[in-house]
């Protein structure tokens, strides 16, 4: 589904990504894990087309994304939930969810896609008429992921969906993400802590200083000395 090969990114003449390569198969949930500043967000932003790579290629089901705008990529079915959620505060929850149905037309009706978003995040239904500014951090995260369902995204890029949330909220979001995977969507998550990686992840890649230094299962990651050194796993 997603093939990232030898991606190199420079920002203000410093090398941020250095030869990043990884794959996400159709229907898989893959996590990029790394400490603060490792390059996770830059990787997701490059896939989404906000950052132009100096070298390397990104392919979505075989289509080279080079030269495609962020809007083109959204229309091809890549949904992005950024680190800070980017909910539109002046719009209501329902309006925030409706917007992506205008961006990308698919064989599913707008109504069907909006319903699915509310079904996966039932709490949002209670806040449907509330403006985006009146939501907690956790509710904004939910809304941000819900919008990717309204886009009918086939590949979801979720930047730190479990970070900075109260422990009471995390299991609900984790359950919703699992449901999204069960719907057959492909998911790439960026997280800074191994403990946030859902146990249903198919594979994880560990990043350090702009490079992928490990690829394997969560179980292998917990036993790997490099991973333990980098992320200091406590498990
Ligand atoms: N626009 C920018 N200008 C300058 N440096 C940048 C810019 N964006 C990212 N960087 C640098 O690139 C490196 C990688 O940043 P990135 O945001 O990708 O890390 P991250 O792994 O997502 O970290 P975090 O866990 O804190 O979100 C950092 O050293 C950061 O300072
Ligand atoms: Mg980040």
C-alpha cells in the first residue's frame, strides 16, 4: 500500500531524514516509534506532501507521489491526523466531520461516511453541535481521526494519537483505532513511547536522528538491545 524508499529531507540545510525506507501493507497497522526530534512528524508530513524530499520515493499502491500536492494526496485517499489535531475551532464538530466529504468523492455517500465517523467515535455525536474550540485535547484527537474516516481514507497517518491524553481516555481511542483496522483501513502511527504502541500493531519501525534503526514485531522490539537503548523500554 505505502512504500517509502530512501527518503532524504533537508530543512534549513540540516539533514532531518537520512535514507528512510519502510513499507506498510494493505490493512496493516504499523508504528513509527522514536524519541522527540527523531523525525517521525517530518516523515508523515513528507508523505502528506507538506515537505518536499531532497531524494527518495513515496509510492501509494504503486503510484509515485512525486509532484503531487497535499490536496492530490488527500484525494488519492491519504488521511492525516496531525500532532496538534488541527480542528477548525470556528466550525462545529459535525461541520468539521463534513468538510472532508467535499475534498474527496468516493463510491460511498457523504452520509455513509459521516455516519461511520460517528459510529467509530460515538462520543462525538453528543458534541455534534459544539464548536471545535470547546473540546478537550482527547476530543480533538478523536475528531481529527474521525475526519479521516469522513474522507474515506484508505491510508491513515496518525501523529501521536495517544500522546498527552489522560489514562482514562487512551483505551477508548485505542479501541476506535482497532475498529478502523478491522474495517480494512491501513494505518501508520507515529508515537514517541513504545508503551503507546497498540498490541495489535503488525510491525514497528524505530527511528533515531532521521534514520530507521529497527524494523520488526513489537515482541522483537521489546527484546532488541538497540531499541532498549534508544527508547529505554521498561517492559
Ligand atoms: N520546520 C522546521 N525547521 C527547522 N527544523 C525542523 C523543522 N521541522 C522539524 N525540524 C527538526 O527536525 C527534527 C525532527 O523533527 P520531527 O518533528 O520530525 O520529530 P518527531 O520525531 O516528530 O519529534 P516529537 O516526538 O517531538 O514530535 C527535529 O530536530 C526538529 O527540530
Ligand atoms: Mg512529532
